[in-house]
């Protein structure tokens, strides 16, 4: 009985460790650390934009340093790990690892990272947008990209995340009356514009990123997205990034408000 009890105790301790290892393995396959580096660079650029558009360059280097601290890699990583651990089952982790560690999975992840970096250049982004506008909607590749975006509900999900992040930014700033319902109503008035800009960015991004893939590779990518595991991973990614950016943007709003408050004194 003591041996049995000892075995059960070891098994209970081993299960969470194994799950943590699988989450880490999936994180590595998805190149999450590289994604976070890209997001932190984008955050630094956002800080410079906020400096000019909201603060008239009054925040100085102190504000920019604060923005860099807000985009803390460890904290950003923690959001993703927590959601993966809470929402993905053991079997889903296994299947996700199998796909993203495959040659196709590795290629897809690398192509997406390269395209994300490329689009940080305004000239390349403009070229990608023009390519999307002029692309033949009946072309097979465009139809496959369109199917991928629709299957993963990428437009609506990204719009909701963007609105949520903006909502938290202005909450952090505590602008106006402080009435959250009024603030939300104002943001929802801009939803159509947000949707259109999101649509343009997503199609420009995936048409650029997935261009090297064959039709069969695109279909395999879409097929995985349709599986229970593909849907679960997609949901987990959106949920984790939603939590991450809600926290980041709220803190950014607070940082902007502190500078504005100081300039009023």
C-alpha cells in the first residue's frame, strides 16, 4: 500500500511537470520568444508615436524607458503560458506540437515572423497593401488565403482585441467623465473603420507571408485550423494576446496620463 501511495504521489507530481514541458515545447515551436521580441520593438515604436501624438514630446527619454519596461518580455510570456496551461488539454498539446514541429509547421511560423518584421517597414507595408488591393480575387492563392482568414475568424477576433486594447488604454488615461459605457460607445463608433483597416492589414500580411507555400501546403494549413486542436490553439492565442495587450495598454494609458498630469502642474 505504501508503494502504491508513493507511485500515485509521484504520478501526481509528474503530470503537471509534463504539461509544463509540453507547453514550453509548443511555445518553442511557435517561436513565441521571437514573436515577443518583435512585439517589444513595435511597442518601442508605439511609445515614440504616443510621445509625438499625445505628449508633444514632453515625456522625453523617461517616458520611452517606461514604455520599454511595460513591454516586459517575462510578463508577456507569462500571459501566454498561463492561458496555454489552463485551456489546452494534454492531447491538444500533443497534436499541436506534432503539427508545428513538422516541416510545414516550422515553415509557416518562420514565414509569418519574416512577414511581420517586413511589414514594420512602412514602404513594404504600403507595397503589400497595394498588392492586396490589386490581387485577383478569383486567383486560387487569394481564395486559399481568404479561406484561412475566414476559418480562423481572424478579422472579428483581431477587431475585438484591438477595441479591447484601446478601451483599456483610455481607461488607463482616465479621460473624460470616466464613464466606461460612454467610452465603449465612442470606440464602437469607430468599429467599421477598425474592421476595414484590420481586413487590409491581415490580407496584406498573409498574402505576403504565405506566398512561398504551395496550394497543397495551404490546404494542409487550413485543414489543421479546422481541427479541434487547431481551433483550440487559435482561441488560446487570441485569449492570451488579449489579456497581454489589455494589461499593456492600460499601463500605457497610465504612463501617458502621468506625463500629462505633470505638464499641467
